[in-house]
């Protein structure tokens, strides 16, 4: 009975919630129409990633109202992101919501009282960077869903805290539902800002909790590929004197799927596959900080080798 009420029931509810959202999105025309910067060709439902937020709400009521500040933070950033999916909001509104959510996550992680303000600011800046990296990388079918699973599954397998383990399970359920509709040649829905921002906030919360539990910063490596592609793309655009906050198609995954014409699912599977291998090395203590730095250097070289032909074409 416990297995049914804590696994099967919430999973079924998440499926029904996603299908119900599709009906609402079609009725109110919450649709992502392709443009010159898009990697898709046909209008597609936007905001399917709202299921991640629904998953956290279900977790909250299924687990005796656990992690209330996390839920409030996700509702703040999720609501603003969903409104932005419907109608574009000023950047300061989105940014303010992200800051409030990150502070609430810090409160939930109980780090506000013992970490100096300077370090909290540094962690906050990194957290906002991660949020926006997830948002920028959400551009092709399967990328957000599969990459997030490459983080959540290793965390779930190695988790010792029952509350966190349950949260991870509910999040994995949401990701499985989303992937069913998104990870295909012709996606039924996209995550939207509400999806990418929510899953990013969840990952930040879980990363802080794991690092706090273990005292080991190696777990930051579970975001290695997103970090490399996001960081170096920002560097590239800054050198080219472009507005780094403006939409573009200059991430490596975009070059591979749009310019190289590789199937989007292949690219997403490659990113997630490489990251999940790294993450299993991390959770099994087979990779230390020195090894992570060496791996980072190797992947940096590989990244620029793969990106070089596209940069040469652009210059020509």
C-alpha cells in the first residue's frame, strides 16, 4: 500500500496534471512559435515544465509539509517565469524573483546564519548563473529533461536523507513525464521558462544540501557540461561585443543541431550521457578535485575543437 500511495499515485497524478495543462495551454494559446533563433519548425506548447513545480507541490503535501521555504521560493520564481512564458516581462522582474527564490533556498538549507555575507553573495551569484545556464541551454528537444535526469538519478541513488530522497523521486517522476512529451523528434511541449527555472532552482537546492552534508565541493562537477557550454559561450559573445542577455544560437549544442544538422535527440543524449558518467564517478568517490580540474581542462580543449569550425565559418 505504501508503494502505491508514495510512488504510483503521485506519478499518475503528474501524468494527468501534464495532460490537463496541455488542454489549458491550447485553449489560451500558450504556444511557442518558431522564429529565426528557434531550433524548432512548428508551433509547440510552451510551459510543459510546469510539471516540475506541480511535482514539488505534491511532494510537499505527501511529506508532511516538508521544505516550506523551498516551495515558496519555487512558487515565486515559477509564477513569474510562467507569466514570462505567456507575456514577456521586464528583466528586472525576472531577476528579482530569482534573487528572492535563491534567498529562500538559502533559508531552507539553513546556511544564512553561519556563512559570512561575502560568501553568501558569491554563492548567490553562482546560483543565479546556474539558473540562467539552465534557461539558456533549454533550446532543443530532450536537453533539459535528459540532462536534469543525469543529475537527479545519481543523487537519488546515493542519497541518505529520506526527505531529500523523496523530493528527488518526485522530481524524477516529473522529469519522466516531461521527457515522454518532449524527448522525441517532434516535441509535444517545451519546458518554457517555468520549467527550466524551476528545475534549476531544485538542482541548486539539492547541490547545496549535498555539499553541506559531505563538505565536498566535488559535487559542483555534476553541472560540468552546462557550465562549460554556458561560460564559454558568454565569453565568446563578450569578445564579439554582443549583448550576452539577448537570445542567440551560439551554444555548442545549437551549432551541432542547427548548423551541423545533427538530430537534436542525439545531441541531447550525448550531453546527458557524458554528464551522467561523470556524475557516477563523483558519487562513487572515483573523482577528486584534482581529477575534476583535469577533466575540465580536457573538456575545454574538446569543446573549442568542436566549436572551431563554426567560428571559422562565421568569420568567413
